[in-house]
């Protein structure tokens, strides 16, 4: 028989969710991690910049994380949360046809990258088409890089990728009109700007080969960098009284939380990319571990208050 009531339910089974689950299980809390099975970094061949685990395949990292949570008595289940609400002192979570209850919730679902509807992008996403230089820059170093503008932030992205290659082109894509200062910065770093709308990413033998413009011109490139909007896609938030907001960085949406992970709804915490779209795997996991520790202290205080009240009642 599976347990249906826990101290904490962690919604999201990526690096952040498993890190939180590990911290809570080691704190001797009954914890359930619910994993919808759609990690954001699944298309990538490896996780990079993660201390002592650089180059590990994402699936392997998650499998190790699940095993560690279970080793301390935590549960990990594959299920998608469809609804969540408060019911008295507990939260009710509907997932995979089950009705589960918990004293606290921790949301660690991550984000969804809103990829442009452009031929060639989805096929090469996570390989020859990348977004984060700290995740992929070393792997695409010294290649011909094209930064495809999806927002005005592309100027910043082009200057950043210039650190990894001296052959960088910014495709304005009819979305970016660099001001004089930006033009000067790009020219000073030998980043060429190509105007005109982009209509497709070209490939040869399964690898990106160039960018096709609306006038038919194909500009050879081996790597494409884009900056898709990060979206929060969590239908259960409304039942909890939570709402997403624009992240101050301009990258996209996030679920606001204070530095300890507390959201605006008492008893609901959040950690990882769902609160910080910029965080890499290590930072997301570290933030979730910290939030889990703060959540555990919240439960400790509640346990103490209940024990004192029971003692006074005799």
C-alpha cells in the first residue's frame, strides 16, 4: 500500500526537486517527490559546470538523485500534478489519479523554453542550437556562431558568446535595432550584424549548416544561439492562490519566492528554475537544498508548538 499523507510533497523531480527531497529525507521527514518526467535539459547530451559531475548525462544524474532520495526513505513517483489546494491544515494534491496530502508543498517544477516556430530549431535544440554559454560554450568554442535575435537581449548574448569564439554573427531578425553604443560595442568585438528576417535554420547530414534569410540568402553557421522565453506552465497554481510574474532579468516568467523559498501562500515553498530562470543545475540544486532546510525548520517550529500545547493540556 502506498502512503498518501506526507510531511512534504515536492512537485518536480529534476535536480532541484531531488535535492530538496534528499535534504528532507535526511531530516527524517516523510517526503514524496512527484516527477512528471519531462526535464528541461533532456535534449542536452551532458550537464556542464557542475562540480565533480561535469559531463554527466542528465538522465544519469537524475537516476542517481532518485536512488539517493530513496536510500533515506523518501519516495519518488512518476506522476503529473493536475490540481492542488488547501484542505484545513493540509494540502491536497491530485497526481496520476491519486489524492495525496501533505503538511507542506515545495514547487520545483522548473520551466519550459518557448522555442520559436522556425524550421530547424526543435530538431537541433540542445545540440547545435543552444542558449547558455556556461552550459554549452566550451563545447561550441571556436565554431562559427550565429546569435538569432528573439528579443533585444540578443545583443548581450552575442557579446557573451564572443568569449568562446572570434566568429560571431548577430542575426537581427527584424527584432533588434542596436543603438549607437551597442553598435560600437559589437563592432569593437568584431561581432557582425546581419539584418533581415530569419526564416529557417539549415542543416546538412544532421548538423546545423547555416541560417536562411527571407531574401533567400544562406549565411553559413555551425552553431546557433537563441534566448527563448522561459515559461511557467503549472495549472495547479490557481488552486493554491499563486500566480506567476515576469522575472526582473527579462528572461521570462517565474514563481516569486523570498530568499528562503517561501511563496506568498503560507506552507507553499518554491525552489530551482521555477523561481530563478538563470540558475544552472548546481545553483538550482543548492537553492532547493537551502529551501528544504528552511521548510524543515518551519515544520520543527510547528511540531514544537503542538508539543507545548499538548503538554499544557496535560
